[in-house]
């Protein structure tokens, strides 16, 4: 995925939010930017999302907003561990 990922470490922003879920931005980026992982869409919000493994072995979902198409900029809204597929 050729995109710029926007991380905001202000209070209540996405860096803090993923940290509350036990993740760091680098783990989120591993899944988010992996072109081999297909994009799905969140059933609750309709936002794009990906499910995948981090290099630390966590299976996570990453949900994001598309901020701009050209150049492509994306803002991770949330990311958290989920149950591995059966």
C-alpha cells in the first residue's frame, strides 16, 4: 500500500488509543501497509480494515479513514487484538 500513515500522539488521538489496546504504531503499520493482506470493511462503521499478524505474533484488526487520495494519506482510527481465524 503506497500511502502515508498519519500518527497523532496528542491526548486522546490514535497513538494513545492503540497503546491502550496493547499495540504500538509499528505493529499497526505492519498489517496496514502489507499489500498481501486484503482490505475488508467494518460491519459496524463501514470503514476499511485489515486483519493480520504482527511480527510480534499478535493477530489484529486495523480500521482506518482515508484522508486523501492523491497523495494517499490514511489515519488509523483503531487497532486491537482479535481472535485468530479457525
